[in-house]
């Protein structure tokens, strides 16, 4: 997702209190990915929020993002941590307790766990974990667990009850009639009000 509409919608979410934005730009040129990440990183700084770049450590460094989120097919967590330093946020995607513990041992600040539910935002995903899968991972690690995929406002309370620290959304905001209101509703459900809960950090 790149372009002016993405930036505009993200700015509306930030104005509503979103504390963190993850730049996920697939199937575009490196230049387009960089431009999008740079615009969103600047918007985050202006709003007092944090910006992470999905997959690409080099782009995260280029735009001075707060960190990166890596998946199973990206750079290893330990290498991303070494390249970005101890002060950066390094998130990792995982689906089970074993992978979660390994990612934490390698230096992950938080874990993106999913898909929690079915989603139309990303194709080719494995079967949804459901609430039980989220709970299994959350109970196995001490870092924050963020539920990803298929997250709606209605599902947030149950995800929190399952042990999720937070949620990551795309459609719930970008497909909403009012992205600002949708963001505010999610934050209220998460107990953040206007973004009082800060993004996950890594203990020194």
C-alpha cells in the first residue's frame, strides 16, 4: 500500500491517537517503498508516534524509523537487531510457542502472532490460529504479543482476554467510512484512550 491516499488515511489515524504505524509496501519498487516509508515516518514523528518498516532493515535505516518487523522469510531477528542496535524496535512474526521463544532469545521486542482470524488483506496465509493460538503464544513469552490479521473492533476484547497486548489492523481502519473514528474506537477498546499506552519497547 503506497500513495497519497495511504498517507492521508494514516495521518487521520495518527490524529486520532494511533501510537505506531507499520509501513507495509509490497510489490512496488524500492524507490516507491522508500518514498512511502519516508512520508509515513515523518508523519509519525510529527504526531509523536513510532514508525516501523515491514521486512526491510535498509529502508528502516534510510528513513530513521523506530525499527523493523520481520517475518519468517526476512532477515533473522538476531541480524536485524545487530544492524539496528539495542535501541530499535524489532518485531517478529510467529505462530507457535517454540518460534516465539526463539525470536525473543534473538532479540525481538514484541511478537506479531497470527493470522488470528481469516483476512482479505493478505493472500496465502496459513490457517487462522484463533483465540487459543494467541493464548498459547502469549503465555509462553514475556514480551508483548500483538494479534494480527482479521482483527475487528468486535474481536478486540476477546483477543485481550486471550493474552494479546495489542492488535495490528489494516482493513479495520483503511476500509472504514471514518478512519479517525475507527482508530479512536480501537484505542478505547484497548484501554488507550488517546494513545496513552505506548508501543512495546525492549528492556535494556
